[in-house]
């Protein structure tokens, strides 16, 4: 079993889920749907990918930056 950090954010009428350790994302109309969708997408991704393809992220900080 792997632990993957995922960021969830609302974009219009959808919740987007973006995995930080690998290039995998998904979405759903609710946060719960988005959570289920990213879990399924990650399971499918790791069926074919080597474990070494996942980045080892030890700490995540999410900040809003104004530019």
C-alpha cells in the first residue's frame, strides 16, 4: 500500500484532485466523488508503473501566493 499526497480544490462545479507524488489527477462533482476518482486513477496508474516512478515527498505545505 502506498501513501500519496493529494490536493483537492474547487473549480467551478467540480472538485479537482491532483496527486503530488505522480502525474495523476481527476475530478468529481463533490469532494467525495473526487476522492473516489483519484483513488481509482492512482490504483490504475500503479498497476502499470514501477514504484520508483513515485516521488518521495516527505512534507507538504500549501500556500496562496499573490503575484
